[in-house]
């Protein structure tokens, strides 16, 4: 009987097993045919194996590996002489291997990739290799585009914990009394609605309750929603640039509130309305400000008027207004350096910029927009007051409402200053800066959780 052929590296992985099974019968038939042939047919085969000394260990190993791993078993033909050579060579090598020294056999065993002792692991690996199934490509569902109201509702989730729908748990199962109004007052202050605005809201609700106009806590929640909605309705006035030529917007604010990013998003929105836009890099103090604005200009294919870092901001904006008029641009948005509201000399520089702009156009700037970070809470109220006193604000953009629980500051700003809130930012995307609508904001704030 012919010895079983020693399994090589690929046989451990289960590869070639089917080919071996397919060629097993033809090989057995060929072996019997070879046994019946004259002895002179075996001479060339034996000479191939014993051309070198049988005890030479490296050569034996080489022949073993060549016999174990045929190059293309699937292409073997039954009557091919080459197949006979391979079979006879394997038998001869097996006999030579049996006669080899114990050291050679140890060397052969040590060079196997997987130890023969781990038969259970070998069988598991073979089964895994045999049962590998190609993953079936499935068509993924296209994500549905989320509407702005849904994004607004999702972005105000932290603010709703203290305001809006957060009141539902506060009012549930309670009667209207002084303790309830104290808890409501505390909740409003936590949400940064502000002391003065909170007192106004509580006073109005107390009057309604004393007149027996509020029957239960649910009626109180409805009335609270109306009171807060009335505060925001006073500042619900979108920016209108239609019918005006060379409309100039001056952006002001402290450092890090998102002025430059807001400018880039506004430029994209004005372009979508069919307006031609230009940008002025008036922030010459921060080194990266000019480059950042130029990147936004490249994205939107918008011209940017800029000078070197440290140049006079007023002169940059002066040149930008002249260039906008020469090119017939519909809108010019001018950036300015971020400045703390308590730095008097920096606030005086803003006044200088406004004076220079009026030399070219008496009505310029047509909009002085303050950018506020909602996460700063009551500090935003202080910024609005000092910037308004310095240059007279005509609009406010409130950014970063999506990442803070202090969104109640919008009520304090609206109540104390009455300055129109033009835009709100609820995310980093270009579409996440939207015109402010008081009704949508209140509905998203008081929306019940699903």
C-alpha cells in the first residue's frame, strides 16, 4: 500500500482537499499501472530522488515540500507521465524520510507552520476555511434628509431639560401654589433666562392664577408657553436685503463666538438667493483670520479683499467698499477682530470703522450684526449691552445652541434689548445656520419627547 502523502502547509488550511479527493482514484489507478510496468521505468524516478545523498537533510526537506504542494493539482491529466513522477517521488521520499536520522525528523517537525499536536485546532481551522461564505452585498438604505425643525428640536434637547418640555415633569400632578411658582422661578434661572425676565414671567403668571384664570398645572404650562412666545415674537424680524444695492454688513463680537464661520455660511445663503457677494477681511489682528476667510471665499467662489496681518482694519474695509461698488456686488460682509467688551480702546476702534464706512456711504453699514455664543449664558447679555452702546446693533446671530443647556439666554437678550435676532446656529453644517423664527423655536422647545 502506498503511504499517505504528508500534509503540507496548505493542507492544514483545508485548501486543495477537494482536488486531492478528485484525483485520488486516478492516482491509485496510475500507481497500479506503474507497478505492472518494467523496472526500467522506475530508474529515472529513483535517480531524481537519490541523485544526492539520502542522508542530506536539507535536500530531503526540499523534496518533501515539493511533493506536498503540487503547483496545479486541478490541471493533472490521468495519463500524464509527470503525474507518475510526482507519485513515485512522493513514495520514494517517504521511504527516505523514514530512513532519515531522528534529528532530521525533528527538524522537519519543527519547521511545520502549525504543530501536529494541536489536531483539534487544525480541524477547527479546516472547518472554518471550508465554510467561508462570501458576504452578500446589500443595498444600504439612504438616510432621509432631516428637516430644519427636526434638527432644531434635536439641538435644543439640553435646553429642554430646564425649559419647555422640562416643565412638564415640574407641573405634573401639582396644584398651583407658591411652592410651584418658586420651583418654576428656580428652573428659569438655571436655564439662564435672567433675573429680570424671570421676574416678569412669574409676575404675569401669578396675576393670572390670583384671578382664578388658571385651573390647574396644565393650564399654567400653556400660559407659560404663551408668555415666552410673546417675548421672542418681538424680535422675530428676518434680515431683508432685497431692493438694496451694495448692502454692507459689519460683523462684530468677541473672540471665538464664530464670526468668521457665520460670514462664510451667510455668503453661501446669499448666493443661493442669487446675490453677488464680496468679503472683507477686517480681522487683521489674528494671524489665521485672513486665511480662514479666504478659504470660505474659495469654497463659495467669492472675492475676498484682504491685506497683511497687522494692517489697519478700517482701511481694509474702506478698500472693500470701493471694490464692491466697482464690481457691482450686491452684498459686502466685513469681518472684524474679536474684542472683549470691556476693552475701551478696542471698542473705540469699532467706532472708527463705522465712521470710515460712512464717508463712502452715509447709510453704511446697513447692518451691524453681533455674533453671540449661547453657551456663554449671561455673559452674552453683557456683550450685547456694551456692543450696542458702542456702535448701535441692528441684529444678532446666536450660535452654538446645539451644545448648551443655557439656551434660555435668548429670552433675556430679546426681553432686555429688543434687538432683532436674525439667525440662530444649531450645528456646524452650512444649513444649520437659519433665519430665526420665534414660533418654530417655541414649538421645538416645548415639544414633548416621543
